[in-house]
């Protein structure tokens, strides 16, 4: 019996080692979000970004529109540069550096916040970048929204909760668009859940009167006397027992209708302002599910970009393009070493498991 287990283990290990082998010819796809003017903020420091782009000046770069024209087959000395969300810093800080080194890139766009949120791009800026021939724009859903995966309470919103999370969970509790000055304080004390992308799970929607019902609980003396941990555990049990009183489970029909609306609005606005059909999607938070993927293909999405770490082959797999998170690099040496390394997704997956 032991020798059978040994052989099975050896076969599994051999399989992992094969999958985790270093590719001889590979393409890396880089992932950025914010580019920041200071080194102590979320995102990539602009001077670090400039150093990284200088390292890429001899690479061939492509927009995702060009990938389609090339049938997703690229020469060896290629690299892809991508940005998620569509922050204004992509125009103000990243774009001049990309122009300096004549590097092409793709921005996966959340169209809901364009021309509305000061942290995001304007359509005028988007059109200018697109007309340069260096930048194209692809899909990242219209609103990048979250939903509770279940009704378990994991904590509470407070002063330290990021505005990013508040903005993207805003419509779970309130109507309209999130504005920091106006709405940030309104979140304090509300329950946090295991949030997931609304493209990835059906989830549970709080009822429209959720906050009123929740405030009725929090105003009770017995609740106020509990510690934060006790409140979290009590609410989890209470929401489980009284789920229908507070939440509506999202049906498959509602799930697919939401996906359709998010993608079609995303596609429509890019087509309206730039004149082409965007067909590549970067999953919000890299979260996905098989049901939504099959439906996304029916909606015209033909290329799927993940947050999974690893090198891609010269013939890109349109069902799963891996990326390197550029916020994770410790310094320019780490960046340079990684982009010259051909380890694929399974190498990093195995490394994470073993650590």
C-alpha cells in the first residue's frame, strides 16, 4: 500500500514539476493600477514606473487591439503593459513616460466613473491617448461592483476602511455615486462581508431598508454592550436565522441580467467615444466563474485577462492571460529579474503552497 501511495505522489510531483517548468520563450503581461507622485501611497511610485519602462524600451509592445490582428501570436522579445480601472494618474503620470519610450499599453476601463469621479480619466483624455496610437481601451465592467458572497459578518466599516472599498460597495447600501466628503462617514459601523465581484458569484443583496433595520439593532443597549467580536458573531448568527428579513439571494436569471448590463454598458460607451468594439475583459479582482465566462463569450468577450501570476506562451491563451502585479516588486532589480524569468502560473502556485 505504501509503495502505491509513493508512486502516486511521485506522479503528482512530476506533473507539478512539468507544469511549473520554466518556459524557454515567453511573454509577460504587466499589471498596474494607480501611478502615484509620492512613494508612500497605494500603487506604483512614478519614479519606479519610469525606471521600469526604461528597462522595456527595447521590447516590442502591443495594444490588445493589435493582439487580435496578430492572432495572439507574438515575437519573443515582446511584453504587454496593462492598467486596470482607468485612473487619472494613467494620463497625468504614466502616459508621458510611455510616450517618452514609445511603449504601447492597454487600459481596462470602468466606464461608470469616467467624467464623474475626479480620480478617474475623462473621455477627452481617453480619446487623446487612443488617438496617439499608443493606448487602447478594453473592458473591466461598467461599475466594478461587489456583492456579499454570503451573510457572514467579517468585521465593520470604520475610519481605516479604504475609500476604494466604500465606493465599490456603495450601492449595496445607498443610491447614487459615492463621494468621499459626503458619504465616507455614513459607512462607519456597517457590517463587512466576504465581498466578491458581481461577475463571479450570485451572492446576496441587502434589502433597500437594510440600514434602517440594522440601526434598530445597533441602538439596542444589549448590542452596544457587546465587544466587536461578540457583535460580529451575534450578527452572523442573526443574519443566518433571519436571512430573508435582511437579504435577497440573487437568482441565476438576475445574475446573468446583471452581467449583461455591466458588459453592454462597458462596450457601448467605449464604442460611442472611441468607435470600436472592445472584446478583451480583465476580470475585476481577477475573480471569475465558469457560468459567467460562458455567458460573457455570448456577449462578445473573446479574451480574458486574469490577475494570476506567471509567464504566457508566445501564442497567448485567450481564455486566461496571466499577469505580473507590478505593485509587488521590491525594487528595480526584482522587476528586471522577474521579467527575464519564464516561470509560468503553476510554478508560482506551487511555490505559494510550499511556503
